[in-house]
């Protein structure tokens, strides 16, 4: 059973953040377990390279090591990801990194007509630089707002519910694919370059058919527009360049 860790950046409203997390847990497909990751007590500074990791940093990395893949949800904050999410990823990638070759699926969380593209671009850059295997297109965004949930926390937005199920299905499939492809290692690459193989074969190109293709003409004979034509219609249309009157 693949275990996927859920790492969420805080949405503008705490209640919406909690309810969206509950919806994602409920949307996990059968045979998949979604666990929420919550880094706690991490130092406010970035990890030092010349000092051992503190206990909070080690505990956070153990959480990441215990899951088969990650689902990272980010809202947009000042055209980027929230600082708390970036801070958690900084500590996750502290040496020895817990993100190397880790399958990761990312998605934005935004109100209707609010963009999340720049946040996703920045998030993808941070994860890729840390060595994570980030799922490619399509870029997914959960369209969420507080009114999507009832007073009892039930999601009554069919669109958001469908988006959550599609996202969790894609995440489960991607994590399982990476596991089948190479365990914790990178995705397999094509062993040979097909273009290089074709060029190495030095095969003769197929001959062009003898008929059916017009011969290439590199020079086309056209009339010189500056030479006076004997066309009577053209002569009748000639005018004096100064007065505009018909020329004699």
C-alpha cells in the first residue's frame, strides 16, 4: 500500500486549510494511505552546513523518509509559496537530503479567478533542485474557498470534490509508477539514443520517384515592371506623376 505524505502550505483561512486537508484524506483512492506531515519546532534559521542537525530537524526528516511519496499543496503568497512551506522544504533537503529521488506531486490551492502559476513554478524549482522526482504536466489547482464547505465541514462543491479525487488518483498512480520503475531510484532512461542509432546506420535515403514531383527551378523569368508594356489597357491607365492627369 503506497503511503503518501501530505504537506500543505497554510491557506488564508485556518478553517479552510483544515477542511481541505480532510477532503483530500477522504479522496484518497482505495489501497492508498494519506498521512499529514507537520514539521514542528524547526529552528527559524536555515540548516547549517557545519553543524549537526538538531533533534527537530531529524524528526522532520524521519517523517519524510517514512512515506513513499509526497503531495505538496501550495497557496500563492506574494506571487510565490508561503515562507513556512519553503522553510520546511529547506530542512527536508538538508544533507543528507530526504527529497532525493522522492516522487512528488504538486498542486495549487486558490480561490476562483486567483492564479497559482507562479507559486507552482517556484515550488517545482525548489523541489527539482533538491533532487525530487516532480510529476510533470498538467499543472493542477484546487479551486477552493470557505463557502465550499458547510457549517459541519461537508464539501458541497462538486467541482472541488472532483478536483480532489482527480489529484489523489494522479498522486497515487505516480507514486506507484515510480516504485515499479525503480524503487527509490530515479526513473529509467532510454538506454540508446534513437537518432544516434539511425545516423550510425548510414542507410541510404530512399530515392525520389521519377515522375510526380516537379523539377526544382531556381530562376523564374518574370516581366520587368519598369519596362513599358504594350498593353493598350495599361497605356490608357497611365497618368502624369505631377498633375495626375492621363498621360499623352
